[in-house]
C-alpha cells in the first residue's frame, strides 16, 4: 500500500506515512489518492488546498471553524513544525485532549485532523512551507481560536530558545478552551 495510516492517542487523528520510492536521482511519493485514503478511513471530499510559509518561532493556531467545520490533511513541504490537534467536541470521551506530532520535509509524514478538532502548528526550522487540504471552504466569519498557552491544555510547545512565539493578533486574542465556543 502507498500509505500507512497510524491512529494517534486520539484515534480519529491519524499520522500518515507515505511510501517513498527513491534512488540516486531523488524520490517519488503519492501525497493524496482518494481511494487509498478511503481505505484508511478518510472519506470526506477535499474542496480547498492552502499553503503557508512561516518563519522560525511562528505559531499559527489553534484554529477551527464553529460552522463549516473543516477536516484538514496537513503536510510540510519544507522545514519542520510541531503540529497539534485538540478534540473540541464537548460530548466526546476525549474532549479537551490533544495530540502533537513533528512533521517535516525529512520525514514526509502527514496528519489527518478531522472536523471537530482545533489545529495549530509551531515552526521549528528557519522557515516552513506548510500545506493542507480542507474538507470545507474557509469561512472567516466562523473562525475561532483557542489560546495557544491555555494552562488547562498544558501543551509543551518546544519554543526555540524558550522565546515566546510570534503570533497574529487573532491568535493573541484566542480564548482558553473553557471559555471557547466548541462543538456539541
């Protein structure tokens, strides 16, 4: 098979390892194939691709859309990030729990973050090119942000030299999970 789908501590969040075909000229891998992802349990249609570039120390997240919830298939095309998904479905047995994975150009791993989860990443390398496929369209009027350093979540962000992350105004204004609008 071209992909290995590995459940994380939060079973709906999947670490995906593509099969890499390489030789002295370089490598080839499939990064998406609808039928193979369906076998791995990812059946939602993808409707939008996004690409961002960020410098070291940038933290983007923890984002979600309260309506038009997006599932995201995330991948790093250059550099390395610490990628986090948080279950924010109030009636889920894993509500408020999170999982983190290091995604990089070197390991070529992907992470499936299903609808109902907040998502964010922190850039470890000098820069990172980050791409993600989404299951619904971006709708800024529904976008929400959970505070990256919510003490109740206690995410151990691997901050470079212990410095505070570079945040957008939106992310600085994120709410702690206990005050945030979440899914039923």
